[in-house]
């Protein structure tokens, strides 16, 4: 019983970590994209 609960806790923790990581990746990608597009508009 204890092993099953700790396993589900680990799974939910991994899922939360993955979600946070994906969100950070998406945010940094959007930031990089907006920066590069603003640089393009300055140079053009």
C-alpha cells in the first residue's frame, strides 16, 4: 500500500515537473521569438 502511494506521488511529481519545464520552455521560446522579431523590425 505504501509503495503504491509513493509511486503515484512520484508520478504526479514527475508530471508536475514536466509541465513546469514545458511551460518554461514555451515561455523562453516566445521571449526569444519576440526579441528576434523586434530586432528584425529595428534592422529593416
